[in-house]
């Protein structure tokens, strides 16, 4: 039996709710990706060119993560959730995945978004995961799927 992890970053709580439901649906462990310095509402205001989210994305800056996943090597499948920021994963997610060896793991991306689709998010995240990690699915889930729908989707 494979061991599964749901790791997620959530700025507003939407992705957190989805991640918790997914972990419950598939019997996975749960890990919240938290930046050392939490994002304020002003930090997330993408309409302000001086907002933290804009500065981080433009500079491709690493965002330090608080906490670590114990025994990451024990997981066969990692479900990685986040809101779409600028048609990609937020920098804090990139920093998180760079900390671990994802070789020979199945990676399943799930995202939330106010208007973007998944686009090339998987392609943009792959270099941070390494060439030996396999992204098997990537999907935006805005509809707040039921536990049954999550079970049916998460068959990896």
C-alpha cells in the first residue's frame, strides 16, 4: 500500500479547505506549507506593483518555509495544493519542493483560482521537483468537490 501526503499552501483558506477534504477522502497525511512570514491581505494585492507577491514573483525570490515534512522519503504520492498566482505556483511552494528529493514519486497538483486555469503550472513547477519526479495530474478545483468526487479523482 502506498503512503500519501497532501501538502498545501493557502493564503485565504480556500485551498486549505480543499486540502483537508482531500486528505480525509484518501486517508493521506496532511502538511501545511507556511511561509516564515505570513502573507497579509496587502501582501497579496496583485494590483499593487509594490505588494510582496509581485516583488517575490518578479525577483523569483525564495520564500522561507516554516517546518518540515518528517520522513518525506516514505511517501509514494504527494498531492500538492496551492492557489494559482501569476499562472503558476506561489514562490513559497517552489521553495518548499526544493527542500526535498521527489525522485520516483508521483506528484498530483491541485489548485484553486479566482479566474485562471491550470495552464503551464505543471511545466513551471517541474524544474523545482527534479527530473525524476512524475507529475501525473494537475487540475484547478474551484467547485468545492464532495468527498466522493475527491475519492474518484485521487486514484494515484
